[in-house]
C-alpha cells in the first residue's frame, strides 16, 4: 500500500470518527434523555408520592375506580383502580351496564366521596395497570378498606386475573359473601357475571339455585 493511500485512509477514518461524535452530541444523546422511565423507576416514584399518604376523593368513576385530589402527569387528579376487586361495569364503552353495577357505584360514592382516604400500594407488585391507573388498597377514615368492604357486601368479585398480596384473602371474602347470598350474590345468574369469570367458573352455582 502506497504512503499516499495510507494517509488518505487515516484521514477518512478520523473524519468519520468526528462525524459520529457530532451525531452523538446533537441527535443521539437527546433521544436517550427523552426515553420514558421504566417500570421500576415509575414504581419508585409512585411509592414516594402516594404510599401511606392521605388524599381526598373528588370523583367516583365506577364502583372500583376513583379519583383523588393530587395531579398525575398531565391530569389534574390521580385515577385509582382498586387492587384485587372487580365491580360490575356501568360506564364501559365495550359492554352495557351490568347487573348490580349501579348499586356498587352508589355504595362507593356514598362511602367515600369527599372523604380523606389513605392509599397503600403493593410493594411486591406493579403500581400501574394497563391504562396507567394507580393500583391501590384504599383505607377509609374509620380504618376499613374500601376494597374489602365491596367484597364483604357482595358488591364486587374477587379479581382472579391478577395476583397480588391479598389474593387469597379476597377470594375468601368473596366466598363468604356468596355463601350468605349478600348483594349481587342473591340473584345473579351465570350470564350476568363478567366474561373473565364465566370462563374461570363455568359451573358456579348462583342465585336461587344455591
């Protein structure tokens, strides 16, 4: 290889390196900095902001979904989905209002609207659901948890789709309410159950057949 050719190659390599450094500083680095926080970082921030802290409930969306008076990103309030329970839908765009959905929503509204509640997150599980809502256990001013009250009063199903720290306890609470035919368990039919529960318990005895 001639000396001139070797010099040309060295100059080209140095120029390429300079271009790559420039691209890294002007384009690539900002993109890295704007990358959204990962689940672990999100959970850490949520624990610092919400866990064990008290907030006022300002809106009841549904029996198992509420808003508290603290901003969350671009939203003025934080939306909470109760861990471990599933109340019958009343406002879903995908399904018509379900049996006992109205009663569940009215119970949640009467029980906690405008009251201050304490929020607890599950330290062994994620803090956010599929739609970005905060997943939490909600303790009422007099000490009881809204999640558990909905189950014991027969106003919600123990949500078996997602594991959490109180999974087995919530199953037991539902079983007791079902055996006592409280709330929706008095007359609900298999066809009125949520779709996910129909698939999991195809032979569940309900209503007057018990």
